[in-house]
C-alpha cells in the first residue's frame, strides 16, 4: 500500500470507520485485556506471526517496540535460540521471515546484528551444495 503511494490509514482502507492499521494496532491489545500479565495475544502464536507484524509495522513507519502497547520486537527476538529462529530439527521451517523483520525494523542493537548474521549463516549451512536449493528442492 505505502509503496504504491496509498495511505493505509485513510480512504478505501477504512471501510468500517477504522483502518487496517487501527485494526493491527488494537486487535492484539484488545485480546489481552483480560489475560494474565505478560500473555501473548492468542491471534499471535508463532515466530512467523511476530515477524510479519514487525515487517508491517516497520513498513508503516511505526515503532515495533511500542505498537498498540505491544513490543513486537522483543517478542520476535524471544524465538531466537542463539543460532536461529526455528526448531533445529525442522529444516522445512527455516525462519528467513524473522531475518527480514529484523532488517526491516532498523534496530541498530549489536545483539540484533548478531541474530541476523547467525540465522543467515544457519540457513546457508543447510543449503544443498549440489543444486543450491534447500531440502531436496
């Protein structure tokens, strides 16, 4: 939307008196109102969910560390195991979307840089040397 020169907070993106951006900002917060402190919104339950939110928030120019009173960046980083963002045995689930999210948000923390480097190296290490693909692709 933004890349096409449209404002996702106005016009055709507000069919129900609130925009898609308002929805993204408020839905997770509304879902945890009655949940125990520190609970993740039930609509967000995986590293992919948090990575996608960080990408969308960053694309709109907002801050993923405080978006609708939720720190999506810290939640995304919580999935990092010191080497990568997925279950080590699950090679079909390489988390390149987490890397894209960390790059897109512009976080300048050295820890974030290390996460990006380590996760990228992990994905590269799983590449099939014969054809350059992954997992028999």
